[in-house]
C-alpha cells in the first residue's frame, strides 16, 4: 500500500449542531494530505443548525460534502456514503467525535502491516460535559463495566473482534458487502463479524486516538444498552450463532437476579448463596469504582452505572430472545428509535 492512498470519511449525523463543526474541523486539521481526503457528512435531514454549519464548511473546504439521508437511519447513512466513495480507504466516524491529527495516517500505517488486515481502529478518549457524563464515561472505560471491549478500555494493541470507528480497505466492501440496513443498533459489530468470517482481521492500535463526547443521562444509557442487547439477538438469529461470548454475561446476570430472587424464598441455604453472590458483585463493583475515582459521590454513582450497563443489556437480550427466537417477531417500531 503506497503512501498516497485516497481516504473517504463517512459521518452519519442528525441534529448535531453542537458537535459537527468540531468533528469536521479535527479532520481538516489532520496531518494527512488534504487533497487525498474527502469528508462525507450524511445528514438525516436535521431540523437544527447542523446543515447550515456543514454547508458553510463545504464552501470553504471543497473536500467537505453534504449528503441527504432521507431515511434517517445510521446504516442507511453509512451505506449512502460508502457507495458514493471511491477512495482506497473508507473510514466511518461518529459526529460526536474529534480525531487526533495523526488519526488518518496511523490508520494507514496499520492497514499496511498485512494484507490480512481489512480494518483498523483505535481507542476512544471520553470527553465529559458534566458530572453524569464523566461517571458514565469512566464506567464504560472499565473492563468490569464493558468486558473486553478494548476500544473503550484501551488496554490492548493487536487483533480484536470489533472497533468503534473503523478504517476499511475498499476491497473489504467488495468482498463482504455493506452494512445491514435492517439493524438500528449493532450494525458495525455485525459488519465486523462478517468481515472476520471472510478471513480479514481487525487491528486495534493505541496510537489511533479519537475523542468522544459522552452524553450525560442515565436514562439514555439504559435505553442505549437495552437496545444493544435486544438487537444483538436479532444479529445472532440472522447468523445462527452467538457472535461473541461476552454478550451472554449480562443475560446470565439478569437471569440469576430474577430466578434467584424466587428460588431463594424456598430455602435458607439458597437465600444465603444468592445473597453471597450479590454481595460479591457489589464488592467487585466498588473495587472497580475505586480504581476509577476516589470521590465518594462518584464511587456510588459508578456502582449504579455498572448496574445499569449490565441489567439494561441483559434485559434487552432477554426481550430479544422472547421476541425473535420464541415468537419469531420482527424488530418493534419502538426499538428502532435512537437513544442518542
């Protein structure tokens, strides 16, 4: 792979007037040659000032392009941009992010390591807008909170099963296809699963850095992870397999809490065993929280946040099992609404 690879960055967005300029400007300030980069913003017909901001930036920078996403869904926006892009490397990016100056060049370096590497990605650095968003960001950077999601925890260089904002060689889309437009959530995880099934590899580098603005709402966090769990079952049904082992842990946790609460009333021994496991969970949660912060108010809220992450995903997964596997339903209309 030569050093003059052309690059297209596809950014799905809707009503992101607070963030979109920072996102695009960070790409324009990249140390990679500007003439080789095209920034394609696929806007879901925003009703705020987002479109005006993008249009103004495109007047000054000819490599910034505004594309209408009339269907207003993330996977449709991604495919819209990716299919229009003719670049050698295609990168997907969230509107809530700001990239480091070397973000593009470091992705190119990783993709040059081996022909087997079809996708590269890096580590998310959370940017907090208030106390709640900081607590959520800290919890999501903890292995206790999100397991081995290395792009969040940042504790690995090497091959992984998925990344947040992937950079892909264009031939990957020729071989694997595009994002599944039936998926409101988990479309990137599902695509990366197919990528690996096509004998490509995904490489995570700690040198690839991206800031991500975390929104501060426990209610939105619950809805977000409930949807992740719910849609994961739909993905599993499509592929007739469990795509990652870590997705099952929150399900087992929720089943333990619910079944254990009933069975613990049958015998004192069961009750004490049930109570013991809950105490063990709380201890690990507090120890994990102490690693992230020494502020007493943060510690308790971090434990609460861990509980939200695990229970919401597990409940969503359980709902998905009943809906998709037992009742053979299609995704509900309510589940297609975004929490972000």
